[in-house]
């Protein structure tokens, strides 16, 4: 039996080929080869040789040199062009050059729905990525995939019997990763079969709930959405976040993984990925954040490097941005993920609003917020009669990760009411807030000594104007209520529409857990933010600053 060999395969969009799909100043060079399929072009990457970091660290005397190697083959098939990648070379492709859904759609069409092995998902609201594996082949329901809140980025499974002659397992993301015994002279036939699979839509029958979100194709709509994005980038708004578009293998890479920015001046090495680092780099390079264009966002790159600054993976800034926005006219919500715009079905948005708005409350018992910091607001509320500030406390057992019971505590109608407060309607911050509310009640209900720790905190933190016995009695009753209080300048009458899309999804999930599963009354609402708006900080260019990684 012929040995199987690993392939990572991309499909270029119809207007791209070997001549225009590569980034300028890429690391690839042409090379001769004897066994290329007809019409194929081979390019190779031959990285510079250098010593591993530990050679100097331990003073090793032997000459030790290493370098990265890779290759890329452009293969014309049925009026399309496939790209076969070997090693770390895919980052040389322009982000806009390939079909972002080729790998996952092809995989969904060829795998047995009952024989899945692995999923990678991302929750755009919190940018949380999750990999789930099963030792036994099984169906998607066993992967806890939530089609409401997560996007399926990659899936691995055993292929159906009719495709077993060319491959046994397939992994699909933007690229298709397979191992196949097909010899080089049959690669064209293999890719032709893959193209047919990609163009099929039978996966909608096998996986009916896998995609509630559709890609935006209309160039005019995309241009409008890009304009909205740019406005928030120019304002350095909290709604714009930067993250890597792929999972990072921290087990192997974390020991020497750094971040730098390319194509926008000389960048220092940064210890982690953050939009603030990108803005800082632009400021120090003399580039104007409030003058950025979409073309610049697509040319500037976020690179993951080793300690020598050699690029392991890189992505355009545009592909690395997370952002969502609502269209007040159509009622649709759009979000940017991995450089592509998606539209969430308006009926789903309406359903989400119908599920959430009944839990809205005007929060008349909470004062307006004249402070800039939520901690200051919580502390001031804790001075009022009947209120206790429990911000930055914990009811977890000693030695375990701290779980804050709430920010503000009160006894309302005999119920121990846990108020969780957040300034901002930033998606990731709100998702954390909503999860915190659920985790707090779960701990108080499941850990026998947790209510006692809560009582101790109340007795310690309560002010002299409060009836401590009544506050404590509510805890002893075991009846809890949860309130999510969001400090904002937005119109409270908009209710759930004030929240970003994925915050609404996160809130809906936590309300379901609290209201339906735990039978805990839950509500959300808005506190008026009355603090004067701060003027924007002056943009100064700092010189002579050492590496951010030092």
C-alpha cells in the first residue's frame, strides 16, 4: 500500500492565480521539479540558518544551525487554481485571494456526520476559542457546539465510504488538511473531486443547524460596513478588538512566541496580541490612526514570531479584527470575523430580542453614575442604607480561583439580590459579567460553605445605616436573585438592542441557565452614566523606548 502524505490545500478565488495571489516581498522562490502535475508551479521557502536560543543559553560549543523549509504548489484545475502548502508558507497568500470556507465546507460534505473527532470553535463576542476532541468517533451533539453563540472554524472526521479511496480523515477550516496516498500525477484528479465537493450543498441536510449566519457578498454593503468599522477604528472605540484568527499551539509555541507588526514601520516585539499595541506602534511610527484606510488595514500585518523575530505565522490586521454593528434600517446585525463580513438573520435577531426584553428592568433602585470607574460607583452605592459593596471580594474556598459574589448586594423582598455592575457595552467585558453572575449563584448553591463566606463578607462590609440581620437572613433563606446593571449613556428604552450581538447571545444563554435551570429570578438594565466625557488623549510619538517584550 502506498504511504499517505499530508497536504494542506487552499482554493483560490476565481480572479486569482499564481501571479497575483502572493503578498509582495514574500519569502518564496521558484524551483525546478521533475514530478509536477501539468501546468503546476512550484515555489519554495528556504529560511535563514541560525542557532537555537538554547545554544548560547547553555554555552554549547558545537555548531548547531536550523532553518525553516516549506513549499507551495499552484495547480490549475477546471478553470480554478488550487494551492498545496507544505510547512509554514500559507501566510504568503493574500487574505483576499482564497475561499475562506473551502476547507470546512468540503469537509462537511465528505465526512460521515456520525464519525466526527474534533472541532475548533470561536465565540466572536468574547474571542474565546475552544478545541474539543473525542476519543471515539461521534456526532456533533457530543461536542457541545452552540450554533447560537459560536462559529465553527474547523472540524475533523472520518470520510464517507465513497471517498475512502483517496482519504480516510479530513480536517476543514479555510484550508483542507488531508493525508492521501494519491501520487503526484493524480493530484489534478484529486483536486477536481474536491472542487465538486466544495460546490455541493448537501451538508445543509447532514448539519442543519451548523450555520445560522450567512456571509455578506454584496460589494456595496461590504463597502458600507468597512466605513462603519473605520469610524470606530479612528475613534479607538472599545468595539474594535484584535486577536489571532487561528488557534495558537501554546504547548509548543508559548516559550518563544512574540508579536510584531509588519508593513507599517519598524516594530518592536510585543508579549501579546492587543489592539492597543497596534495603535501604539502606529503612534510611534508617526502614522495616523484616525487616517487609517481599509487598504492599510489589509496591508499591515500581525505576525507571530520566535525570539529572533522570524515570522512563524502572520495575518493582516483586517483579518485579525473582531467587530459587530447593527443596521437600524434593515434590522440585521453584521459582524467581522477573519476578514469576512457575516449577516445574522433578522428573524434570529427578532427572536433574540423577544427572549431578552421581558427580563429588562428600569433599575430604579440604583442611582445614576457620576464616576468614571465602576469600582468608585460600587463603593459609593455601598455607603447607602441597605446596600453592601462586595466588589473585588470572593466566596470561593481558600486556594481556589476567586469568584466574586456580586458588586453590590441588597435584600429585596426577602431575596438575596446579587447586582453585577459594568461600565461599557464592550462585548467581551459584558460576556464576562454575565458569566460571572451565573458562576456566583452556581457556587453559592453547590458549595455548602459558600453562603457562610457570603454572610461573613456582608457583616464585614455592611455600613452602619443598614439592617445587617435582614441582609443576612436573605442569604440564609437560600432565595437568590441576579441583576445585571450596565452603566452607559445609551437610551435605556432600547433595552437589549443596546448590547452588541454576541453580548445578547451571551446574556440569553446565562438567563436561560439562571431562570429556567436554576429557577433564580434574573433581570438586566441600564444605569445612566452622567460623568463628563473625557477629551481624547493627545497622540504623542515616544522615542527610544525599549522592546515591549523586555
